[in-house]
């Protein structure tokens, strides 16, 4: 960015916070809004303010390329795309940015649930919305990839939804087998109840 636009760029690399997501390694880039020359600040970098210039889109695409190259080097199968779902033709609801206040409220609620030994439930409207979106993604992942796709979910909610889809489908399969074996229906139903209390291999937390 400095070479292309002549601006000064300040970079701050942050590790995950102690109470946040342990995967949240990230960086902040802060640039000047004017070009830097021998005599100091000069002309404004208007191309970074105008959508019609294409420069912002170019940098978003370049950042996606850099992320995907790093993921490939790390043998991580996921890839990122800087384009919106709409532009990519994907009919999938997006999550909403939570912001610091909602994030803090959700963290407090999660810690409180852990102290009380109960399942965490989102307490803010945006948190509830995002949880619903992630759950739908987890179920869709199961439909498309089966149980093996559950590990691809990046959140506990998504993984739980994916595993739940696996359990529900197995339950329907068992019920169908019981219906076909009516002669031993009582024994089959009892076996189904016993199996439903357990967790299938590979579907644990």
C-alpha cells in the first residue's frame, strides 16, 4: 500500500485476548489519508475514498489472495472470498457484526453459564441472530457432507447443529427399521431408546 499509494502505514499485530476467541490472531493497518513526500504530507489519496476507482476492491481481492496462500501453506482446506454472498450467487444469510458492547455481554453470559454448569444461550438480539445463522449453516453442512463435515464448522454452535442433524437422521433410520420389523417391534424400540441415550462414534464434543 505504501509503494502503490505513497502513504505511511502503521501495522499492529494482535494476539487473541484472554477472554476472547483463541483463534483471533489479527492485525490492524492504519494509513495516512495523504501521500508522504520529502516535505511531509501532500495530496489526498482520493482513490482510496472513491468506490469508482476500484482500488478498495483491488485491495480486498489482494488480501483474500494472501490469506488463501497462507492457508494453503498451512494445509488448511478452507478458503476465503472477499466478495459478498450475493455477488457469488450464494443464498445464505450472513451474520451481523456484533461490536464491542454486544461481544462483552455475550462473553459475560457465556462465563456465567460455565460457572453455573449450564449450556450457554446468546442474550443479545444480534447474538441470537448470529447463533441461528450459524446453526443453519451447520445443518446445511451435514446435509451436504455428512458427519465428516461437522469438523469443518468453526463454532461450537455450528458443530452442535451438524452433529444434531446426524443424530436425527440416524434416529429416523432406526425408526424405519423398527417399523419394517413389526414382529420384534418392542425389542427394536427398546434397543433404539438405549442407543439414543449414547453418542455415536465421532460425534462427541
